[in-house]
C-alpha cells in the first residue's frame, strides 16, 4: 500500500510529554502537518491501549492522517487503523498480513540490512531503519548505524525506508542524502514545548532538502 504521506512519521511516547495529554500533543502535531502517527505505548495494558487507539483514530481521521498501531493487529482491526508496525520480537510479517488482509499497511523496525530485506520479502510495506544516531529509546540496539549504512539499506530495498533514531531538525539534511522516503521521530515532536511548531519546522526542513 502506498505511503506517500509518510515523509514525517510521528511515533508516540507519553513519557516525554510531561503533564500534557498524549492525545493533545498528537493533535498539535497533526495541526503542524503530520500525516502519519504510530501509537507505540508498549507498556500499556490492552484495554488502556485500545481506548487510546480509539481516541487517536477519531483524531487522525479528522486530519485525514494515517494511524499505525505498534505490535497489536487485533487493536488495529478493532479501531479500523491503517496498519501495524512490528519488529523482530513480533508475529512474523506473513502472519500479520493474514490477520490484517492485503489492504492494511505493515511497517517493520529493522536494525540491519538483512533483517530489512527479510521483512521486504515477507510482505512488509515499509521499514524504519536505525538507529541512525544515538537515542535512549534505541540504546539496546547497540552502536548507531550512521548515514552510510542507512544509504546502503535504501540502495538495496525496493520498499520505502524511513530513517529512525535521534533525528533532529539539524540532522535532516544529512539523513535525506541517504535517499530515504521520510524520517521517523519521537522526541523531536513529543518532547517539544510546541509540537505544532516543531512538526511544521521539521516538515519545512524535509521539503527544503527532499
């Protein structure tokens, strides 16, 4: 499924928003131009995650934006989300495709080129690849891959690649030299004092260097 509107892909993390509501932070990001949101609150119980997904589905629909649910095809189907994002410890891509059907999006978190190629072969629609730079959320995945490895991944993959990991506005020009389709961010928007302004500024930088 095409993901032409994934140039800026927002991944949620309520640990970075202070005393604000996650839904309100996402709303501000959508007002700033974000068109794709991944709900990634891994530690939430299923019932709480479902209720949050319902709110975000309503909100993203208002902005004609995509909603991707992390690792939970059941919740994605229940709230009529646009797809699921999975990784090495999730159900296999092919199994998720059988659950979701052909019209939903499947994203895959890849940390190595062979892993990304396997995801592509098994039917993933896109991959996030990284971490490109150091970020605490991806510290368990070892040394950042850097832009050269990111470029190597985009050169061999036929599905879209989104750069992920420690990407700030200042890093976007370098990241885009790797010919990625977009950038995935967490703290650059979620931790920003003004998520709307942060999103708009990131998108402007992406457009300038695309």
